[in-house]
């Protein structure tokens, strides 16, 4: 299968993943200008009418960048839609994405044929995130163009499977665009994801510690100071297992080593409970040990690119 045009002109094979509350137009525009796919969850634009303003601004700023830098055009952007019954904005947000012909829609927490068909109707493509091969097959059956394999150690909702197991099982039958997520935080690891059989690295947590990210300073600092052993895997906060910073759980008065199971009913993405969980309980993946400063996203991406090229040279893959 050939790579969709939207994904074939990246400076680095990376998708900056959507981060609830944290991703905003500033971060996404910086990612796209640096040549990686930038994204944000539609739900970060509150109220829903703000999504139209965000997409207007993003479209204009990226077009201006392309006019000024025809030699290094911006990468395409993606909007994340939570396809879960608690998301009562889905139809309205999809209509806004249709208006702006959003090039890539990342769907999570539910695969729906009508959503994929809707995105295709305006020429967009869909990438669906999955934690195992069974969900991957379902997503492709329902019309997803590409897959995001979320392996163990990923920030936020995460799977339990080894990235090696996940990629090799999906690659036995799927030739389309495949991104791999889970603790990827260096250029070396981006190359490793490709060596395993993925086309792209899907990177979230390292972008929390950027100047543009909409996160409290203490959260950004927690990512800078944290190591893999500071990450706790729990279903308590949304009913779905995910990875969170231990310090934020302690600060909420809970014992990170004795957390009860959560209830899927608490995953109310319409607001209330879930928003609170993500605001106070800080999602982060096991890759944060590689992050040692809060810096502009462009600098983080430049470092990833340098490391990626160095890793290629080390393995004699050419520059
Ligand atoms: C704080 C936080 C919020 C997230 N919010 C979302 C979200 O709204 N939608 C989504 O599809 N994934 C979300 N994710 C998951 C990421 O998109 C991605 O799978 C993950 O960050 C990749 O692993 P990494 O953090 O180890 O790079 C979130 C992750 C984090 C850390």
C-alpha cells in the first residue's frame, strides 16, 4: 500500500500525539512548522465554537509558513476525536473539521464506519489508535486508513503489550500506515520504531515539557525530573488503564501503590470528572527519563532529528 500524500512529506517520521488539555494551536503549529505532524484533541477547544477559530488560525499560519518557506513546507496536522459515547460534541466537531478539510483525523476509544466515511468525504484520512491486534483488525474493517499501536509505557491511556509483539502481529496482515507509541523520546528510538516495522513514531509525553504546552509549570518540571520508575499504571482515574506521574497521585492524597480499579462510567469526556482527573492527575509515559529541560517544541524536535541522523550513521544507514 502506498503512503497517503498527507503523510509522505515529513522532515522526521514523527506524529506529535494529541494530549488532553495540553495540546493547543501554539504547540501544534510549532510541530508542523518543524516538519512533524502536529495534533490536538478537538475537545481541547472549549467551548465547541472555539474549534472553528483554532482551525482558521492553524490553516492561515501554516499556509503563510509554506509561502515563506517553499523549500521546507509545514507537515500536515491532525485533529483527535474521542469516539466514545460520553463525547456529546462528536457530530458538531466533525462538521467543523469538514468545513476546514482537516487532513488527518485521529480516532480513539471507538472505531466507527460513519466517522471514517465522513472524513474520507472531504479527502481526509483517519488513523485509529489501538492497544492490541484484535482492535487493530476491527478498526481497519470499519475503514480506518492507518493504525497507531499504543504499546506499554505510553503516556495517558496505554496498552500492556510489548511494542515488538504489537508491531509484528499487526504487520503480519496490515501494510498501511502504522505509527508506534510508547515511551519513544529519542531519535534513536524513532529509528528503532521504523526498524521494527512501523512507519512513524507517535510521541506525546516529551511535548508536555515544552514552552508551548498548556500545562502547569510543576507538571512540566515533573516530566523533566521524572524517570520511568515514577510512572504508575492505573485504571482508577478514567476506568481505562493509563500511565500517570506518581507525584501527582500523592499530591491528590492517594497511595500510588494501592489504587483501586476505576469504573469506565467515570470517563466523561464531556467535562466534569475526566477533565478534573487529567488536570490534577498528570498523565505521562515511561519515556520521560530522556527529557531534561522545558524548551520550545522546535528545539525538542531539532534534537530528535539530530539523534535520528546520528543513529542512522551509527548503523551505517547513510545520512
Ligand atoms: C497527558 C496526556 C493526555 C493524553 N490525551 C489524549 C487524548 O486526548 N486523546 C488521545 O487520543 N490520546 C491521548 N493521550 C495519549 C497520547 O496521544 C499518546 O498515545 C501517548 O502520549 C504516547 O506515548 P508517550 O507519551 O510515551 O509518547 C494522552 C497522553 C498524555 C500523556
